[in-house]
C-alpha cells in the first residue's frame, strides 16, 4: 500500500499544478501519517527521506506559482539607477557634452524643372496630323533644398565650431548649425585645414541688453578638450553625432582599437590620406562625421571622420591634439597654414620592405603615384631645393626617426614655415644629410 501511494504521489508531483498546492501538501502529510498508524510503523530511514524529497518539490512549485508583487496604486516608481561605475560615467558624459554637440545641415539652391508639352513639327507643318505633343522640361527658378548633413561641436563660448573638412567642402552651399535644444544658426566657414580633414566654423547668437545695460550675446555651451597623446588601446570612448543626417545626438560607445593608423579617406570628389588617426569600434555612421570622440571624463580626444564601408566596428577619428593647432591659428591669424616639405611618400613597414626589396624597414619612401600629377617631389618645393629625388628614403628629421608610430607628417607639424630642418636621407646605398627650408601650405 505504501509503495502504491508513493507511485501516485510521484505522478502528482510531476504534473502541472491544477489546484492550490498548500492543501495538497497538507493532504500528503496526513496521508503519510495515516499510513504510519494503520499499517504499522514505517522504517525510520526511508519515511522521512521520501517525505523530505516530495516536500522540496512542492516548495519549488509554490515558489514558481507565487505571483510577482504588484506596485501599490499611486506609489512612485524609483528612477533608474546605473548598475556600474562605467555606465554612470557614460550617462554623465552624454548629459554634460550633448548641449555642445551640433548638427550641420547642408543646403543649396537647386534648379526646379517643370514639365510641358510641345510638338517638334510646329515650325514645319501646320497640319493637325503633325500635332504630336512630346513632354519636355524647362527650368522654373531655383529652390533651396537640404542635400546633406554632418556633425560638429562648439569649442568656444563665442561660437567657434570644429567639424570635418569634407562636411563643408562645397563652397557654393549654405551651412546651418542646429543645436541640441533646436536653435538654428547660419554658419560661416572660417578656415579649412589643407592637410587634415578639419574645418573651423563660426556661429553667433543675437545680442541682447543685459542687467548692466550692455549689449551682449549669451555664451554657448562648450566642450572640454583632452589630450589625445595620452590615449591607451582598450580605453573606453563615447561617440556622439548626427547619425545618417537624421538622428541628432546619437550615442555609441566602444574602445580605442588602435593608434597611429594611416588611412586614405574618400567620398565623392574628396580623397585624402590621413596619418596618426585613432581607430575605434564605437559606431561611426554616415552623418557622424565631425562629431566628438570622448573619454569617460567628458573630454574630446578625437574628431570622428571615417569608417570602413565593408566592415563592422572599424571607425577612425583625428586626434584632438592635431586640431588644437588649427584652432589657435584661426583665432590668431584667421587661416590655417602648414610647414611644407613637398614630397609624396609611403611609410615603410616590414611588409613594404619585403615587397619592394628595400634596404631598411622604416622611414618615408619618396615615390611617385600612378597618376601624372602624383609626382614624388613637388616642383619648386623645399624638398626639390634640398636635392631630394624619386626613390630616396628619408630616415630622420632633426634626429627624430621616422616610423609608422612617428610619421613624417607628425614630425613636420612641430615646426613652422621658414624653419630649416636636417634630413637624413638614404639614396641607393649612400646615406647623406641635407638641409631644407620649410615652405608654407594653406588652403
């Protein structure tokens, strides 16, 4: 009888619960007790153990059936609390920086065409038989339309905005800056960097009379600039921008995936080789160009500029330290100028050395391109005057070794136009040192 009861109890416990379980538990205990008194004492080593097993199963069923506590009507639901210190830092960065991140709207006067019908035979025949009407088009004025968009960020309270050069490349277009609170400001392009994908814009607020009776404009919210030379691979970064030209202040996070990368960025008629850029896996979508890349202290450490189209999570940003020079030049002179050596080159790596059988695995290999205008040494440049030729390898500049981590462009930026530099050059198998007076390059 005890065996039969246990089999029935086992079946019951393995079935979905169809009625309140507490009475069943009580019933089970009572049944075991009845068995104990009617059939004689059960063995003490098996009865408690079997009962304990089934009670544990019942307990699990009870917990599973227990309803979730419902909030008290009218009770206040607490605000979401960040679960990690990193999450707290990201949220704070977004709140602090977003008011200074802007969308840049590109608009242009485009021709408006209307359709009309005319017969090509009117000037030859007046016969109705030849009155064939063919649809044709003619211009009927122009209409201003949005043709693109990008991102930027405000770096001074008087409205200086930093963005990518390719965002404001069209001189015939108009640019409007849209702030995070929905205000619109016409933007003036102050300068474009001739070497880096950077541009500086200016927006202004309307002035009003303050409490002292002076006519002043309210200051803009600004970002803080960090130090990109102190970046570490694996460091968490936050990207903010006008994704796809539609979703303002879109936020993505990631890490610094690499440093000192060299890429060739292109889009439309724009192509430019960028050195010493930051690689990140933070999503940089079309329209994010010109937006800030930030560290967890809320400091801008890069300007989002490019992404690899056929890959995922590979984006690039220009280090903010390269832009600081542009900002100071624009504030002091109104333009951006660079020291100019006048060579086209490829940075030598182990692979480049192996493929081209070069004698060294570092330096800047002066070489012409595939197109006719891609000459190795520019005519009349400092390099030509110093005697550099196609095929030469520049090993050092003023004692600084040229490598992929320390490229020629980065070293030259430490100097000013008109300064004399010493170049250690490998010509064939002969090493020599030449002096060159740097020229000037501007937009």
